[in-house]
C-alpha cells in the first residue's frame, strides 16, 4: 500500500465511501448527497491547491482505498489539519494507518511543518479507538486558538496532535506492553551512510534460551496469519523489513502494535492469542523461540484458549 496523488479515475470509489452512511455518520461533513461528479470536482479542486493536499491511499494494485488529507496548510503557523477516510473494503486492513503515517511524513518532511492537528466527533468511538491504539491521546488544551476558531461552530469535537520530533510511527513503544507482553528495543548500531545492524544475544538480551529461529516471508499484503496461542513456548518477534500489525489477546485484553522498525521486538512469554496482518507485501516476521517445533503446544481454537487461560489464572 502507498500514497499517491488523487486521479479523476478514483472518483467512483471515492463516491462509494461517501454514500456509505455507516462510514460517514461519524465525520463532520455531510456526504449524504455526494455523487461521482462531486468526487470528480473535489479531485480537480485539490490538484492545484497550495493549502489542501489530498492523497489517494492505494493498494499494491493501485486500487483506491481512501483519502488521507492535510488541510488548512498554514506555512506561517507551520501547521496543518489531518483527516482520513477509507472505503468499507479497506477497514481493518491497515490502509488508514498507513495513509496517516505517510501523510505525517509529508507534513514534517517535504512541507516542513511543525505540527499537525486533527479533530474527531466526540461520539465517533471507532475513530477515537483507532487513534488511541496508535498511541495518540486526546488533547485537553494546547490547540492553537486560530485552529479552534476555524471550527468554533462544532462544539462536539475532541482534538489530537503530532508535533515535529514526535516518534509517531512508534508511539506504541511508549506503552511498554501489548496485551501484557513486553515491547523491547533491540540493540541497534547505526553505521555512517551504510544502514544499521541490530542484534540480541541469548542469555543476555533475551530471558529464555533460544532453541529455534524461524521467519515468515513472501506474504501478500492484507493477508492474516496466526490465529493460535502457545501453552509453553516463549518467543521474541520482530520485523526486520516492512510493516506487520501484530494483534495480541491475553484472554482479557486485545491490543495491536505495528511492527515497522527493526529495532523493536515483542516478547511473548505467556499464553497469548496472536494474529498477524501483513500491512506491506514482502514484509518479514522473524521469531526467536524457546523450544523446537511442537505441534502439541499450539491452541488453535479461541474458545479452548479462553478456557486454558481461565484455568491458568484461577
Ligand atoms: C507463531 C507465529 C508468530 C514448522 O514445521 N516448523 C516451525 O518451526 C514452524 C513455526 C512452523 N512449521 C510448520 C507448521 C505449519 O505446517 O509451518 C506451517 C505454518 O505454520 P503456522 O500455520 O503455524 O504459521 P503462522 O504464521 O500462523 O504461525 C507462526 C508460528 O507457527 C507460531 O508459533 O507464534 O508464527
């Protein structure tokens, strides 16, 4: 998946999400009467605007999945507002997250801005949950008055922000854990203009003895794997290349983290249900495991897993 300029041929799929009330009811604008013509007008108007940048979030096959936008770009204030909308077909596949990260890269990179703000309707629980899972928190204050004034009619918004220098791609790291499993930083040595080298050593950086290493590659974008837990096995998971969402569930809490940094590892050392979603084609998931492959250590039924962890904790 990637961002590119919007094209007129994106209009039919853009009109598709606009007419999906389930998707638009939480947005600020009213899209109920929008047509393909309106979508075409929007794309044309956005093409030469210095203050509005709209990008198509597209699949590897270049299919339009949604729009990520930087609006009200204010070079004096060095700020912009972010927004994102995706088609139903793109939900839960990582497109919104990917579009957001690339749009923030553009805001702080080529546009050279210092801050990006966005607002969400206070009753749009799905959107608030989405941003909070990425590690963003609603702002109680500190939204610049000129930005607040722009939307003074809307009294039902909560605000989020990213400032230049924030590690927005890895804000999950500050959480420390995912569903009770530790997020660790793998030692990483940068070399001058020749990349970096990451390493961990058994008995020193990893608390269990490593008996097996395996890796998963050549997975198409948008595909899921996993759907199981282990009874005894302990593992360190990391993604040396690409972008993979890891969904972990300890039987009580279900949380996600995006692995897109070779220096981040997740230690899963207690029974945890896992699912992995390939956000980018050719991403690689590497695992250092505490034991050899034992089919009897797998729990592949979620109901059984719930019983297993229930018994363990009682
Ligand atoms: C896990 C997640 C993160 C082997 O023969 N040896 C091995 O060491 C492994 C790991 C797998 N296999 C066989 C078993 C299956 O026939 O490879 C096939 C695919 O395994 P599975 O469907 O379990 O793959 P994933 O990606 O769902 O899960 C794997 C690991 O199995 C699992 O332990 O935690 O990655």
